[in-house]
């Protein structure tokens, strides 16, 4: 891999095995080889006592750029700002800049002790930087640490192409070679029998041989070595004997040092022992001479994990707990972060230990924003050790509930919040109730969220910040419920007396009215409400969660009106706010919104790439509430490409996702996709059943036809195919009402003309749709409908016009890769006696430069010009995740694995594009 990195290719090596099998030695050899080859090298390691510190291993390798963000005094009640995105971003940017300059080796040892944020960052960074000459080398000790999460990471990385090496115990020939190396002679059978007691563990074997060699146990003559004595000690006994030979003071020093961790500072050791640094010198020298500890930069470290474990094993459990407690108290007294102290306190705190519990509380609050999984672990552990009557129990439960909310463990969060409410004093209860309402909203229980928030709003002395949050929760909950009557009344009440309400409440009311304006068919009014909400959000005091929602709704309106550029700009702005505000729960939304937008513009490959990027983000961050939109998108794309089996698999996955339906923007869209797949399977009646609410409810119908314009013609056609002319009539009437009510948005008139032309068999209306539809697929659909109608009209002229329209439809479908639709049109042409060459001979090939989409070519040119993924993403209004997705697809199509190879291909295929304008 190092050789490949010299020519621009990156890679990942995963090394695992039991302690002492040679993982760290292999890392050291790789580092030496990379250094000789002129690589930049970064080395980091995890430790059992640093696994609570977010990103500790990567920070140790890359420097301070990824350290935890400072703790703010104020955290929003409606879910504390989750800074995981920003923390990974802080690592991503500098690391990308470094590997853009040349090949790099980044090693992380003992990742079995890595914190959850490090595992998240490794998944994200290895994927997003896969196109760079960056070689990752990660080692883990088998069966230790957070095994399920680490197994998942290693499995995912291996699936993505990582090389996985399992170091096994040494076999007979290898053992004999090691004995010969250490003793300088070939071993006799009795020596090999001695070596067998090390059970093939290289470290134990070498340690055993060197110690016994110094004791004169071996006799060497004529190039052969045999035992002087038949004694066969256990390898672990030899290690213990090494410790027993030390002075009592040195053994005690090592025991205290072992409590401080595999690596430890001399300052900490001196303070724990109550000794001066000078006083430690003789003991440290003895330990180093015995090969127990060695220098490692600014600290000392045990020479091997097995030696560290052996020393820890000599300390009785009660003493070990007491020493951990002393270490934790020592670190707490110094001030600063409580997280290092918590690593000791979590091992030593007993039930009701107030001082230790307060240390755990402080540490949990510190990492709540940067590593909510760690915060949840700390807070839940503190709760286990808390007496139910402890006055701090409620605060602990609130912290744990916030952390569990951030990592998507919503049922646990709700249970804790309710439990805390039962014990909370009046002053703390409102804040907890706000948090509970937010949890219920995220859980897809908007009715319960609204009820909780409304009950809270009856309190007269509610602080303004909580009142604003509660009113916002009510507003968004009513949007999720589609409760138009109650929602309209609340919104109008708030806006009629704005001075008595917070900015957050006013913005929530405006979003409600914007949604209802769409339901009423008043698009201009919806835009007006959203723009006013945006003005207040930009200048007033609102909750962070409200900012991107306003822009996302704006993008939805622009897309519905086929104003694609404006929609894209709104998505980009929302994405920036999501990152800046730490709104992890919405992190996947921009990519998913872009996916639907790309599909509308006829770019199926780009739509699939965006959907995949959104699903990856959601999977990494554990925010599954919005993933069904992405899965529905992939189902529709698969159907358009003619892969019905894949579409069905996506729908099955859709149904398996435990998402929050009330939080989804795409519920109508998803119902239509499910119906379309069912219809494609040959069951149009079931498709009608899926869309029953839209056919029969006027509000649902207006919302569907405005936000998902393709449904108008499609649902009209479906209704007629199932002999439901009344349903078709209602769709057409609603489409025409929307067009007449919104003359400033001509796309609505085109949509209505298409549906009307199908219902009334009106060729002029269908011709208008075929000419004026802004969406390529809809335009081809209009041409197909016109061709079908003309093909049933008598006369040669009508037949020729039908063929021309079907040819137009065929070209339109083929240009965007809608192969299923194209095949259907070819069948219609054959029925008219016309055979058209299958587009497979003309379409974009599967591999090579000509297989790249326009977006992929644009990305390729920017990368070839020397831009980083982040720079290319900013230029193209994409996310770095999406750019890395495009690069992976390009590398597969071009059969390459590096940016250097990509740049060469670009220079060969289109050198003019590399010239500066």
C-alpha cells in the first residue's frame, strides 16, 4: 500500500490479534518504511483511560485541531447543539490539506479503546479521503473494548476495500526461528517444549527466552541449544518473576503508575506517591533497566500491554478502586476538564459517592455536545450509582436524556425524562417538559408532543425561552399532524398579538401559515410567510432548529414551482446553518432534498449519488428519522431504470425503517413512489388504495399536487386505468384550481393541461404539456400520452403525428436514462409497425470516460485542477460527502484508484477544460 500511495493511491490496513502477537511491532515497521520513503507520518494510540476523551487517538496523531469544543454555559433545551459534525469537520479540513500535498501514513494503535467519536470520524474520514494518497493502519486487540461497535467499523471498512490481517499465534517453524534468533543456536526438542508454553505469543516467547538466558538456563554448543534443567515455568510466571525481582518501592511505584494508564506523566506519578521527581529517579531507573517501562515523548509508558496488565493484576481490587479514586480526586482538584478524572471515577465510584458522582456529572456535561454517546455512558453510570433521594438525580437524568436524544435512543430518553419529571422540583420541571416534548416530536409522536407543550404553556410564570420552545413545538407538531383548523387558529392568535410572543413563536406561526397556504393553493402567500419567517430568524432570537426548517420549506416551494436554481440555493443555505448550529438530527436532509431536486432535472445518477450520501450521513450519525426519503428515492430511480426487483427491495427496506413519520417532509412523495412501484408490478388497484387519501381528501390533494407535481398526470392516468373516472376528475379539477389561483407560476398551468389532456383526450392540451413541462421526464411523459392518444385516431396524418410524439418521448426518456419508460414507448412504436434501434447501442457506456455524467465530469475537472474535495464541493454547491460519492463512482467506472490517475485521464480526454478561463 505504501508503494501504491507513491503514485497517488490510498488504502486501509486493519490489523487484529491478541495482545503480544505483534500488532504494534508491525505498525513500527510500517512507520519506518514510510519514513524512509519520504512519507509524512502521523501516529496515534488509544488507551483504556483516555476512551472518554472525544477524538483522543486522532488528536494525538494529528495535533490539537480536533480537540473538544469549549463548553457553552447555555445549551438549548430542545436538544443540545450536537457538535459531532463540526468536530469531524475540524479534523477533515486540515487532514485533507496535508494529504493533498503528498503521501501520508496515519497509524492508530489499540483502537479497541477508541471513543465513539473516533470511530465515527474514522468511518467518515476514510470514506471521504479515499481518493488521496493516504494509507491508514489501524490495530485492535481481539475481544477487548466496545466489540460490537468496533466489529461494525472493521466490517464496513473491509467491505469498502480495506485489507484485514489477523495475526495468529506463531506455528512450529516460526517458533523455532524465533528461538534461534534470540539464543543464536538451533533449538533442541526440550527448548522447543519450553517455547510451547508461550502458546505462540511472540512477546511472551521472547520475554521468556531472554530472561531464562540471563539466568543460565540454556547450554549452547556446536550451534545447538538445550536446557540445563528440565524445569518448565509458565510464561506468565516468568513475567511475574521479573516484577518480583524489583525492589518493593519500585513495585509500588509501578502499581500506582499502572493505575494512571498504559502511559503516564512523571508529574502525576510523583503527586500520587507524594514524592518529589528527584525522589522517583532511582525507582524509575530500576523499572526501565528491568525492561518494564520506557520513555515515550513527554511521558513514560509500559513497554508492552501485557506488562501493564501484569502489574495491574498484582493490585488487589479494593486497593485498585481506591487508587483510581485518588487519581480522579487529584485530577479534579487541578481544575479544568473533568473528563480525565471521570476515566478513574467510573472505575472507583461507589453508590452514593457524592464527590465522585459530581465529577461524572461535570464530565458528562462537558462532552454532551461533542460526544453524546460518551455523555450518555457517563450520565447513565452516574444514575446507576445515585441514591434515588439524591437532589442531583434529576439533573443527571436530564443530561442523560439529552445525550440519548442526540444519539437517537429516543424511547430511553423519553422514559428518563418522565422519571425525572416525577421527582423534579417546580423550578426544574418546565425545562424537562420542554425536552420531553422535543423527544416526542422526534419520535414521530406529534400529538403527544403538542399535548405536552400545550400543558406547559398554561403556566403563567414560564420563562420566555421555554415559552418560545414550547410554542415552536406546538406549531411544528400541528404541521406534522396536518391539523389545519387548530393550526390556523393558533398561528393567527400568535400573529394577532406578536408583542406577547417570542420570535420563536412568531416564526413557528408563520411556518404553519406557509404550510396551510400551500394546502389552500395560495403559493404566493406561502412564499410571503416563509420569507417573513426568514427575516425574523436572521435578525431575531429564535431556536437554532428553526433556521434550516424555514430554508428547507422554501426549497420545497421553489422545487414545486420548477424554479430549480432557487431551490438549490435554499438547500445550500440550509446545509450551512445545519452545520453551524450543530443540528445533527437534520444533517442528512440537504443531500436528500438535493436528490429529489436532481431527479426533477432529469439527472438520475446525480440523484442516486445524493440519496446515497444522505443515507450514509444518517447511518453514521444515527439519525434515522429522515432516511425513508432517501430509500424511496432509490426505489423510484431503480424503477425508472427498469430494475423492478431493486425497486421492490428498496421499498421493503423502507418499511423496515423505524422512522419518525411526522418529521418527514416527503410523506406524500413516498406514498406516490410506493404506489408507482406497486403499479409497475402490475397491481394498479392496490396503487389506488395507497393513494386513497389523496384522491378523496381535498386538502391532501392540493398539498400533493403542489409539492409533488408529477402526481397530477400520473394519478389521472392510474384512476382511468382502474375505472375510477371520478377520482381522475377530482385530480384534474384540483390541478386546474391550483393553476387558476396562481397565475404567477405558469408551471402549474402546464401540470393542469397534462392531467386535463389525459382525462378529456385533448391533443392540444397534451401537446402543450409535451412542449412546456419544465421537468425532462414529465415532458417525455406528455409526449408519450399525446402519442398514445393520436395512435387511436383514424387517418394517416394522425398516425405520423403519433409516431413523431412517441419518438420525442423515446428520446426524452433515453436521454435521462429512464430505460423502463423507454422500453414501454418502443413497444408502442412496434405496435404501430415502427422499430427503433435499442438505445443500448447509443446510450452512455457503463465504463470509461464517456460513462461519466455531467456532474461527474465537472467534479473530475475540478479535482484535476488540484482542488480538494471541500473546494470542489463549495464550487459546485455540493457537500464533501457527495463529492466523495461521485469520486468513488468515477473511480469504479474508470478502473482507477487515485486523483493522479484521474487528472491524467482528464488531461488526455479534455485538455481544454483544464485551461484557466
